[in-house]
């Protein structure tokens, strides 16, 4: 029987979000209904509200979440009612050419629930990243549920559903940071600081955090950065080179998503070094680099989509590290808020006041 719950909806581009009654259908084949316990307020949700993703309004926002499976549909075997899960937006198909080559982290045919959640008047909702977790309950594809240790804090665990996983994965999975490497991270918001943490976990010897905000740089230092650079006052490329013996960093992670910071990352890496773009650009942005420099500097220019993670592999492993005290996910939770405070959280995010506001249910 369909259920009525409260959720945060973006009706139109740029309009403040509002709490509305949502109709959540019973799960069909391959689907699950999850009782949401916590959901982080991510920049991607703001992009949806601003029409920066697409124009399929109205959106049911929220995607960085953890909760408990309430019910499952026919054929679901990977999770069961009562399981504590982190929601992910990459339900691996197992059949595409990437999956069949043994590279499911690059799955080209990820999927969402087939049924639609609606408003009470029948208007179909577009769930953010196929999840829609700023709601008391949500309908997802069962493959979007990753079972983890239920002893973990929902507020902290849910952050692996997007931003923290993107940053950690950019360092460990995409950048392949190794023991003794030098790493620079440009942009120290939630994703960038998670990249700092990922570089530390991977054994980097030197981790250089770059931002224009001293407060964010202090946070980065507390999370493992060995050096900080305020790029408002100094040239970050020169500063990174000075801190790496004049060479540049082995891996530079760009967590802003702007042409000027990408160019900084390109020239701040060592010869044969790696640039990882994990910051999300907007459609109109362009970069222009001398092709001879692209050729002559060697190395790799990579993009990191969701930290190239495989949720079934990475989420349980990172939760284990969290439970052991080796990964401080709690440090990313700046504040916990109620569902009705999401719009205010967007304002604080825009001003750079928080790493993460987390809605608790």
C-alpha cells in the first residue's frame, strides 16, 4: 500500500524549496523502500534547485543518505527489511561492457527505481540522482542500497553516499595516490577535504591544501594536510612547486570545477604527474591549453566520477575504517538540522560556512 511522507521539493528554477506530501509506492520488482535516517545537504542538490542539472522539475531533493530498508520488491536478494544501508546513485547493472570486463566501477548502465514517487495530485517527481532522500522514506532500486555495519552513525555514514566518497575516491581510486607521494588538493570544501583524507589514508608524504579561505585551510590541516596555501595571496602553482623541491606534485586533485583552477592543477603537477578533476563544471565552461604542453608534460589527465567507487566494495571498507577510528567521518558533519531547515542550509553552504549540514529524521 502506498504511503504518504514529508519531503523537500524544488518546484521551479531558483525558487526556495518547500516541504510537501509525497506518495511513495510499494516497491516493485528490483526495488526497495528505505526509511531515511540521515541525509547530507550536498552542492548537487543546490544545482538541481538552480536548474543546473536539467529542467525535469519538480525535483525531490536529497541523495547523500543512510537509512534502514523497510520493504523490498520481488526478486530482491542483496538486501532485506531491517538492513542498515547507505544509498548510492550507481546501481551496477552487471551486464554492460564495463561490467563484463571486470570494471563495474565504470558501469555504463546504472539504473534507478522504475516507479515514480509523486505529489498528492499525481505529479511525478524527479528524485535527485535517482534517490530523493530529503524525505522520511524513499523508493530506490535495490542496487542503490549498500549494506554496512549498523553500529555506524547514520549522519556520518550517509556522507559516503556522495561528497566524501567522491573526494576519498578521487585520491585513492582515480589518482592512485601511493605511499610517499606528494599531493596537492585545490579547493577545500567537503569534497576537497575528503580528498585530503583519502591522500592521507593512501600514505602520501606531503599533502598541500589550496583554497582562498583560511578557515577551510585550517580544517584541511586538521584532516591531514601537511601544508596549506592561500591562493588569494600567492600564486598556487609556484607555491606547490616550492613545497615539492621545485618539481610540482605527483598528483593534483582539482575539487573546484573551474577553468582557472584546472589550469593551476595542470601546471602544478610534476612531469609525468596526474591531474584529477573531481570538481563539477557548468556546461558553458571551456579550457584552453597548449597542446605541446599536454604532450610534453606526459602523465595523465583524469576525471573522477563519484570517486570511481564501487559501493559494494568501498562503502563497507570505509565504514570499517571509521569504526576503527582511522577515518574521521564525524569531522565532516558540521551541524545536524531538521527537514524544514534545508533552504537555510543551502544559504550557509553558499557562503562556505559548513562542510556538511545533515538532515536527521
